[in-house]
C-alpha cells in the first residue's frame, strides 16, 4: 500500500476569505518504509500573505513572485497522489484549501473522492484524549526528531508527520544503517542465553479490564491502518 503524507502552507487560515496555498509538500511511504519520492512546489497565490501566517512559515510575497500558480502544477500533483492513501494532520484544513484550489483551476474533483484520507489529528485525539496533539506535541510523545522545525514548511512537516504516523500506528520506520546496535559479546545462541540477565522477575498478568482496553486500542489502530486489522493475539 502506498501512502502519501501531505502538508500545505497558506496565506492565511480560511480559504473562504480568499486565502490560498503557497507551498505543497508530499512524501511517499511504501510498505511502511520511507522512499525518495517527493512532490514539492512553492506557489504564487496572486495575493498578499498575512503577517501572522508569515511568522509561522517565513514565506514572503517577494519569494513567491516567480513561482508557478496552482493551475500550472495541479495535474502533476493529482497524478502523483493517484491510487494512494493520503495521510494529513488536521485533514479538513488542507483538503478545504486544496479542493478550493482545484475549483479555482476549473476542476470539479475533490481529493477525498480520489483518495482515501487518514487524519492523524483525529487518530491522535482518539488514542490520546484530553492531551495536546499538535505535530510538535506528537513528536515529543513519540520521540520523533523535529529539531529542524524552527519554522513550518510543507515538505519538512510532511517528512516529520511520516515518522509520527509510523510511530503512532506501531511500526518501525526503516532500517537505519547508522543506528547504534546493542551487543553483549555473545556469538552463539547458547552464549546469548548465558549472557542474558538471570533475574527472577515477578510476573504480573493483565487484568480483564486492562485486556479489554488493549483490545480496544488494537481495534482502533486496525481501523486506521492501511493494512487492515492487527493481530492482537500476542502470538509470534
């Protein structure tokens, strides 16, 4: 299954007030692994950028003057996402802007009609009710590095969200060859067993209430996973 993790930056908060998309960024995950596939474009909104919005993303009107308009790139964008599932944080915001851009470009299609959409904000609120679920908060919760996010950026945020989504849905992002490895010095199976700690740990079994809560959590993840229901039996 191909996932396209998507984010936008805009001139303001509400497309109904005439605000436009000024940056569109997408990254592709295949089989729960990062790929090199990217779609990224800055866009000339043909209007001013609100000062408050510029403080968030740092994109100026002068920078956008020579950039393409949405109508120049939307066909390539739709081809890029065709057949994929979109993963978006606060999907109604981005979908509202992008569908409005399609309408202005003379295209009556809607992204949610072309692709399945997973809203990671909705998923986070279901998994962590009553907690902060902004992208930065989720990075802290799941240990995702967002140290380079001094300003928002569509492509950068899509890359960060990809890691957050994989962590939220319980999967390793990819094998990183430079990651530190734990080594005990054991080289054979018997040596590894002998080198393992030999403490007599007390076994505390889950209560019926805890098991029920776990099953509900696994079911929720399965409903939001592109790979269908998860196996919660605990078997290898």
